[in-house]
């Protein structure tokens, strides 16, 4: 166990360094941010992010195939190690469970969630009189699937709907909004975007580019304007144009929880007064590469807003995608979308069964 806690300590230091780097990024000048944005836009266009520019091979690739490819690092970290451990044991004993514990914790499944899974696993091994280590893998898969559950309602099914999207800067919030809007429009819905994260440099411009690319109206004010005023205008536009879905980019910071709560309360009052018949969804966007820090962010945002869905980005960029299991276990908030790549279709509606199957799929 000493080796395991050393790994956890080192990981904590890495996460602290990531937080420092994030703070430094947010201190960039407007000109530097503009330059970075332009470079990102050029890269996106080269990679074919715009629906009109997507390659035929992208359309033909199955969702499960992209999910499996996107989870390659996490799958190698969990399933790859798991196969090695199970092959090295001749019986199911406590030493085997300790090895499983290390695999799960170092994949960011989290200590409490790992203990919960292993307790259930021990009980089932005893009840079913499991002797062969090879049989433990399927039981582990079943326990993870039981934790994840399956969402019964898809986002945007009940229209009209207002979707508030929150999350700290740098998690991929604005890009996720563009991709979600693209998916909704492709499904036949009329979509409008409100650029109400008015304090982040280039956020409005970025959404405008997405709007032009996918053919969706973007309601905006000048940088620094009152976010609630943007929502007010967007609601009037959505009502007059009979839009099915209004997606609102807002609350791109968490340095002052009181200010965040007041802003969200003000937006909430505007919605209740101007569009009470609309359904409400609040999505929190989290960056999977930040590991346990993502859970900390979610807990803080949950205190400030009634979150009923998560968007987990950048799963393809981490070997610690087990964080998605920890988030569901500890917060019990349904995951609506996961990002497993840079292209539009790499932001997928979350399916627990597909996720677990892709996680345990052999290469």
C-alpha cells in the first residue's frame, strides 16, 4: 500500500501543477488569447470540425469505434493492467483484491468508489464461490455498469428547452456548446445559442464562429455586458422564432462562489419570468484530464446551481478516465455527453453500457 499512496501523492502534485498552469493561462492578454483562438480555429478547420467539411470516413465510422479509440489510454491503464494481474494469480485471494484496488485508484476511480466496488466484488465472489481469477473481470465489469446506470431521457427530448451550460475556463465549455448545438440541429431541432459568458475574452467570437459554421443564430452583447440581459434577449428571440432549444453559455469562472450564485439566480429569475413554460437543463462541463479536481469543481458548482447533467471532455487525452465512474458514484449526476476526440462527432451522447463495453473491450 505504501507504493500506492506514493503514487497518489505524486498525482496530487501533478494536479496542483495543472491548476497553476490553468491560472497562468487565464492571465493571458486579450491579444494573446485572440491569437490562440485563431490558431485553434485553423486547426479545427483542417481537422474538419465543421459539419460541411467532415470527411465521409468520419460519417461512416461507428460511434462505438470512436468511443473505443477515444478510451484507448484508459482501457490500457485499466483493462491492460487487469489482464496482467489476473493472469499472474492462480486463485482469488486478498492479495488479488489489493492489486485490483491499486489499478482502480491509480485510474482515478477514487478511493471511496474503489472500496465500494471491491466490497461488492468480494461479496459476489463469496456468494458464487468464484475460484478462477479470470472470472473476476466480468464481475468487475458488471459492478461498474451497476454504478453508472443508464439515463432514460435524452437531452432536448422535451421542447422548448433552455440549456444552461456552466464550467470553469479551459474545460472545453464553449466548444462543447458548439458541438451540442450541431448535434441538435442535425436531429431536426431549431437551435439558438446565447453568448452569455460575457467576461471571458474571445468567448463571444468563438461562439459566433460556431454559429456561422453550423447555421445557428447566436444572440450576443458586447464583452462585459450583463449575462442576464443576454439571456433576456435570447429568450425573446427563441420565442419569436419558435426555437426548440436555447443553449446558454454562462458562468465561466468559480473564483467567487457568491458572485456565481447571484449571477445564476438572476438568470433563473429572468427565465422563470419570461419563459416559464420552457423546460430547464443545467449542464456542467468538466475536463477529464484534471482527474479528482473535476470532482472538486463539480461539488462547488453543485452548491451554486441545480445541475442535472454533466459533459465530460477530453477523455481521449487521459489514462485516468476512471474519473467518470467516480463522478457518477460520488455525485449521482447523470453524464449526458462525453468527449473522446476533437471532431464534432467525437462528442457523444453518453451510454453507460457502451462506455463500459468499450472500457473492457480487448484491443
